[in-house]
C-alpha cells in the first residue's frame, strides 16, 4: 500500500513539473532582497521599473542594469537538516510522528520562482526593461503522506483531497514613466505608470484531482483521476501604478499597485491532459499483474483561455540617517493563489553605507507565504559600476536549517 501511495505522489510531481520550469511576487532586485524586500520607497535607479515607477521622477537621472539573476526554492515543512536526519534511517514511531507533525493540515507546499532581467535602463523620467519570470506553486494533501508513513487499517476508505498546482513562464517588456503631479505644503507628490507587454511561454494548472484507497481482506481497491490544462504560448499585458512623496528630508514614502490591470491570453498548443488509474483486489503477490490495473491517459486540444496575475499592493517608508537607511514595507495580496497570499507581509530592513564603495544590508520578513525569513546582502560600487548580492533564508538564520532559500545577483552602471 505504501509503495502505491509513494508511486502516486511521484507520478503527480513528475507530471506537474517535468514540462516546465520549476521555480510573494518575484523579487527582481538584489539590493531589495538583501534588505528584506523593503524597497518600495528607496529604489530609484532602473530597478524602480519593477518596484515602483513613481520613483523614476526623482533621484539618479541615468542608470543601466546589465542583468539581474535570481532563484528561490522553498517548502512549508522540511529543511535540509531534516532530510539529512531521516534519509536512509530506519524510522521509529517517534520519527514518523515528528515528520508528520512538520506538515501543516492544509498540506505540503512546494514553491519556487525564477527571475532574470536584462538591460534595464533609466533616462530621466523614463524607464525600459526586459525580464523573464517563472513561478511554480504546488500543494499536496497531507493524508497520502500519513498513509506512506503509517499505512491504513482494514475497511478504512481514504479519500484523497484536492491537489492544487499552477506554473507559468513569462517574458516581459516594460515601459515606465514617473513625474511630479502636485505639491502639498512643499511636499511633492510623484506618480508613475508601468506598462508591461507579456509574452507567455508556458502555462500549466491542475484542474481536476480526486481519488481514494480502501484496504480489504482480499486486497486493495482504489481509483484516482488527475487532469490539467496547459499552453505553450500566448500574449498579454499588465499595468503597475505607483506613488511616492518626501515627508521631509529624511523620510520617503512609496505606494505601488502591481498588476492593477492585466490579462494573458493563452492561444498556442492549448491542451487538456488527463490520467486515470484504478485497481481491484491488489495484493503484493499480484502487484506486477497488469490485469489488476486499469489505467487510461488522454490529451485533447482545447480553445484559448485566459489567466490573470495577482493584484498586489505594496506600501513602504525609508528613513535616512548619516550612514544608514532604515526601511519598512507592507505587502498585501487579495487571493491565495500562485505568487500571492492574503496574509499581510511585513518587511523590515537596513542598509549601512558609511563607505562610498561598499554597502551591507540585512532584513527580516514576517507574514505572507514566507511566514518568516532572514535576509542579508551587500553592494560594491566602483563608479559608475555597481554589483549587488542578496539572499533570503526561510524560517532560519542558517541555510541548512531553513525550509528554502533565494539568491539574487545584479549588476549595472549608475550616474
């Protein structure tokens, strides 16, 4: 029975991840990641295009980001230390209990994102950038993992809860503009708009999943159905709207609405793929007998369909001291969907910049999909060239004890 459940889990994971790229909204700035993502009010180089376009209205007038490469992989249950502890070990009852207790009731979540931007440029109040981004988000129910560890009793029918999963890969061209729109008591108000043309490369979403296992005296009975829709091409658009203001000489405020209007139409190689399996009176002795299994898979062409990116609102504040910048952001999503969470995410960070050529950054994330993460990074500036590095570790101060991590490297020039 445990072998069957394990096989069922592996099949679903392979079906979902194999055709695509295994990869909070995708971070595109190493400087931002190093300070916990709290950069809505402080980023005003070409990196502001994807952070807050209103920041193009002030600050540096010319900058180019040559590249920004990053990846994040995480889950909500296990760390590398857990894997090293239990892998290959004979599991006692207390080990099984501890493993299962690490998985939340809503299931095991596997999440990853991939971002790569190339040649982002700011000239005055205008900005242009391109990037590739991919996100994969899969939640597997807890019950099959429990059966895998403990088995199930006779005449116990186990219903498999719905599996949730979505993955996509996009290429974007962004055109941005920021300007001052008014002043109030000598405090300027800036606004910015970002238009993103989107080329859809790949999309996949689980649309149906159900099944059950039942152990009886003469064998195991069960059935499972699984279906997804996919596409290998499409196009779309998205708008971001941002605002910024100086409260005084030290405090800058920022507010940005990401994906405020957006739509992606998937119209190339659109398909529905399904797989169904059932077994009757299955035992260890007849597990190699194909007549015991009845399985069927199918692929059918479907029409075009649309998907949307999640609306996310980010507000932030930066406070400048002599050799230090304090940062704080609040991010709010409105759906528990791929790349978004309804749990508010607070980001707090700082940047130590006493040296003209070197900066140290650190930050913490509370809430959101991450729940808790520690971030740190550094920046090297040898005018006009800059190199930034950032890292995040989920649920720990040390990578081996964390439940995932992200790294990001950026480089460019700034005048």
